[in-house]
């Protein structure tokens, strides 16, 4: 008597299914792993016998090991798992990754990062076929752990380590271009920016006092804005950097309100994201500061709400960059260039350039 009849909770074996169906064990295996190699009649017998015996099929992990792949792409965000849902930029990037995974029939695994010493071990133990790493800091040990796995991996927007391909845009050149628009006719310009390092300290710095910046995106955009300002003949110290710990509209609004209401209120704000820029616009509206006459504002990304707000910004497609990263990690990319296009979109929140 098959074990499933003797003990309903026991798991039937592939051999028992083969015996009940009158086929070989290999035919049962192929029915689940390579159905194209089994005739419809034989497959029907196998599935009927499996249903009768309560056999669910081979365990997915066992099938993956036999194929030498898991069928899942891992995404490492370098932050807490909730970041994937809270940060609009990360959400747009992940949408591009998931587009490719859906098309290719590949699963998507978000590898949780907590900032604890156990993070590298968690990455090394992840059951995935490759990694996509959202931009992180130069000194993040998680990136070393990704390289240690020997699996295909790609990094979005840096850092450049372990000869891993880096996909994104030329942030410094883009920041220089949008900075020229933001700082036109400005005397007290400000950059509303991302964190400098993994400590994520909220701070206000003058351009000649900015310490080492460990996040490549922050570093490259700051350097580009500084290029735009100094290239027009102004001293670095006159350009300030307001560091926001988190990329949220509320954080941008809070910091901008504090600065606009204080001494040396900025007359131009170049924000490193549309979220921070929209916060600055909210602060200006609440204080009665006229845009762009008294305050010019630029953003970054050209998200949907940027157009409705009339925000001058830097347009790029994080969704397409996410898709490119996924295709590269899966070995199916057709792109020959790692850098993506961008353009400055001028709307009503900036002054005419001289």
C-alpha cells in the first residue's frame, strides 16, 4: 500500500508515482522539470497518479539545484527593506527591475539590509542567480560580500569596486548643467542634498568645508553643482550644502523652511531629487517667498508631479536604468553603453539664464 494511503500526512515519493502511473521515474521527473520531453499522454498519467497519491512535485529548491540555477534575481538596496516602498526613486528603479523579471519568468528577491554586522553573511547566503545593487557607499561591506559570491552582479550609480559594471548617468555632468540653470543670477545659492555617508547626519556646510563624501551619487552631484557655481567665477565657500538624512518631501520642506526663515536665506536651491525640491517649494509657499523671483528651485528625476508643479529639473529614467541593471545581471542585455541619457527640463521655477 502506498504510504499516502497508510499515512495521509506522509509525502509520496517520485518512485511511487512512477509505479502508479506505469512509467519510469525519469518520466515523472521530466513531467515537472522538462515537460517538453514528455508526451501529453504520459504527462496526464503522471499528474493523475500524483493527484491520487497527494504528491506535490519535486521541491523547488531541489529542481533549482539540478538545473544549476535558482531562478531568482537578488536586489540589495543597502538600506532597510522598507526603503524599497518609502523612497520614490527606489520604487521607480525597482519597477524597471521587476519588468524584466516578469518578462523573463524570473523571481525577484529583496535582500534585507539592517546595518548590522550580519548583513554581509546574509548576502553571501542569499539563494539567487545574480545581484543588482542599488547605489551605496564606498565603504559598504555589503558590496564586498556581493563580489565574494562570484555571481553576476551590477551596481546602479556606483561605487566602482571589484570591476563590477556600474549603470547610471554621468551625475557630475548632469549636475553641472542643471546647476547653471538653478544658480542663474543667484547670490546665496544652496544645494539641498543627500547624505554624505552611512551616518546620515543632518547638517549645513559651506562649500569649502564639505568633508569626504562616501556616497558616489551625493559626491558626483555635489561636485557638479560646485563646478557650475565656481565655473561662473564664484568662490566655493559661497555655495552651501544642506544635507538631508532621508530623501523625503517632508525632510526637504523642513530644512528649506528653516533656512528660508533664517539669516542669509537662499535665493536659489538646487535639490538632488524632485522630492526634496517639492519640499522646498512647499516651504517657500508657506513663508510667502515668491518663486522664481525671490527663490529659484530645481529638482532631479522629472517625476510626474514635477511637471504639474512647474518644476525645472533633470530628467532621467530610473525605470529604464533598473531594467538595464536586471538584464545585465541576468546576462541578457543588449545595451553597449553603461551610461544612460539625461536632459535638463526648464519650467517656471527658475530664472532666465544670462
